[in-house]
């Protein structure tokens, strides 16, 4: 089992990335290619899927996201490609919340998920997904920043920015201590705008 691969981004498409690790190019299905930049170093947590017809590597931004993927593909009728598409359209926390609250309507909006599969996901996984683990990881990290930075990050989150984007923005804010929440918010918006266009 390949637990993770650490290397540089050699290339990427809408749904996969090639990571250069030790001179070898690993092609990995990845749900967050919109966050990648060429030649940056990243760590991708991986799952090797094999069958008579397929041998593929699936990659994730965190161990928690990988664990959610494994739970999803344990649901009858839900394959790895469909689970990967779900993670590309919604955050792990949003999927967990939908399952735990029985929000079948939200699950049905995801690519490849019909009413029967959405109901099966809730039936099989409700009560088995612990959102606290991912939320605690985020809370532990953000609590190391000042209250003004935390408030600015919350504002960015409310504006629709993904949690995966906020860590880098927080690091930029932390380089200039003593600013107000509004100043950090503007700084974060500028950073995220340039990041998304690069």
C-alpha cells in the first residue's frame, strides 16, 4: 500500500496530477487540482485501487479526506470515481454534515449520485463519520493565530473560500502582526484573488 507521495507538481489536468518523486512521475486522481501550481512541493495521501479492469492511484489533501473516501466507497454501488467526484464538488466537512443530518437532497446534487445512492449513503454511514476530528484539526491550527486573524479567516470562510485555501492566507497574515481584522481581511482577499488567478 502506498500511504502517501511527496514531490513536486510536474503537470495536472482537471481531475489528476502528476507528481515528480525521485525522478518518477506518479499520475494520481486528485479532487483539488484547482489549488495546484506547477513545481510546488506537495504531499498527497493515496489509495491504490485495483480490479481486473483498473489499477489507479487516488490522492487526497489530508488523512481525514482519505478516510472519508474509504468510507464512501464502502457504500454499495458507490465506486471510487464517483466518490472522488463528490470530494471535488464539496468539502469533506460538508459531505460529513450532509450524511450526519440525513440531507439526501444535498447529496443528490453531487455528480453521479441519484436518490437511491444518496439514501444508501445516509443509511450506511450516518453515525460513523466523525466531523469533530476534521474540525478539531482546523481549530487547533487557527487558535495559534491572533483573534484578529481568526476573525478575518472566519470572514473569508463566510465569503465561500474553501478551508484548504485559508491556511496559506493565514500564514501570509501572520507575517504582519498587529493589524486590524479589516486589514487582515483585505490582505486575505488580495492573496486569495492572486492565488486563484495564478
